[in-house]
C-alpha cells in the first residue's frame, strides 16, 4: 500500500472474542501485513495496553499510551495501526462482565478506532470454551463447567467448581457487546461478523479485512497452517469427565498453590493433552455434541436465539450474503 500523507492514521482494533477464529486472523492474516503499511500489535503499544487493562486506574500508563498514540498519529499518516486483543471485553470465564467499562476505556484511548468484533452463537462458544479449558485446566464434565445441575443452568458461585474453571452459561453478553460498541463508538465504526460466516466465507471475509484496513489489495498470504482441533468427545468421555454429573460440586475461589501446580498438576495435564492429541485422537477421532445431554443445547438455543439472530442478519448483510 502506498502511503498517503493526506490521510490520518487509521486504527483498527480486533476485540475478539476468544474461540472465534482468533488464531486464523492473527497468524494467517494480521501477522503477514507488515509489508503493506500495516503496523500490527507494535510491542511498545501492546505493553502499555496490556498494563492499562490489567490496572485501569493507572493514570500514568494511560498518559504514556495517549502520548505514544499521538506520536503514531503524527509520524505515520496514511498507514494503519492494527491491534488484536481479544480480551478487551474482559474475562471469558466470567462471561465478560467488564465489557462496557473496557470499551469506554478503549474509546478514551482511541476514539477514532474501527472495531472488529467476531461473535459466535453462545451454545457453540460455550461448547468450544469447555473443550479449551481441558487442555491446561482441571478435568471434569461439561455440566460442571457450565453449572448445569438438576436439569437447569445455575449461577456461577465461585472461580473453581471441583477444581474446574466454570462459566455462567446464561450470562454471555453476545449482543450486548455489539450494542455497547455501537453506542460508544458509533455504529459506523463497528464491524460485527459471525463466526459461522467467517468459517464458510473466507474470501469474502478477507476482502472485508482489506477494506477495513484501507488497503488496495492484500499481499499474497502464506497458506493457513493453523491447527486448533480440540479433544474429541470420545477422548473427553474417557480421560476427562470422571464421574459425569455432580449436583453439588465443591466451590472455591482459590486455585492450586505454585508448587502443586509446577511439580504435579501442570506436568500431568501436559502429559494428558499430549497423549490425547498425538496418540489417542490421532488414531481415531470420534466426536459428537456434548451439549445434547439433558437437553442442554435446546435450553441454550431457546435462551440465546432471539439475541443472536439479529447479529446473523447484520453479519450476512455486511458480507453481502443476503
């Protein structure tokens, strides 16, 4: 891309979410754009941004980043500052309760930013998040992870349930994040795409990325070699679920101590993950929907469909699929 000094610095911020083709965008698209006038996740910017979101009250770090961004705006007109930080909406295991405050903070820092929000139907997102949690976290059934007890989804009571990180399954703010972004930045500055469309329409998505980044054309991208397959349902059933349903899991806000984690839990979980990935699932990958048990998917679909359908419609329109 030729620089156009008459144009201001373009800022694009990919705010996630987790489990929505983030590695695809970061590795296959964003990381390959440095030669066309795109500054992707500059370390000096990201270090301050991480520190600010870790401690939002640190005014000195905020002032440092504001000064740095002012320098970028002055020094790089016509170029694009691209930031990918999928934890901007907050903590995924708490279902992003801080999303509105975090977006307000982002607006203070970069009011001109174009936001890229990739969402996913919460039922599928929760199913994927559970599988991810098993790679490094404690084993247990999806019922414990989603606080499903006695036929219904319950509120999250603590950080850990039977040693597992867990989620409030009915509190996922999938449409609220989009609405807050539009209310704070303006609808014209928010591009919301659904994971379901991204997965099936990569060429259209790439063309939209080109437009969003202000590029005449994308460079020739290296082939997508991202391999992010989760444990199979058969492996989860055999090695992770244990006693499947516990209607009274032990609740705790305290994780394992550093010595227990370093010398016992971490090595065991790494061994389990490597065995499943490189031996068990490589030999035979039997998979199915774990949410079909007890009608969990049916309950989640009924709860979230009214919130997600408008996003599907808007995403299809943005990609020209309607």
